[in-house]
C-alpha cells in the first residue's frame, strides 16, 4: 500500500560528467592502440 504512494526515482548525472568520460575514452583508446599501430613486426594483411 505504501509503495503506491512513492514516486518513481530519477537518477541523473551532471551534464559535465559525460564530457569527462568522452575525453577519457577519446584520449585513452588511441593512446593504448598507438603501440599496435606503430609496430613494424605485425604483417599488414
């Protein structure tokens, strides 16, 4: 009965928080893949 009176909760994050995540991923993935891209020992095809 009490559950019917409780409003549904909405969880939100601050707008600037996703920008930090996008920057981290955008810089982190290329930085992690750079050694693979520049490795001369891996055959191309």
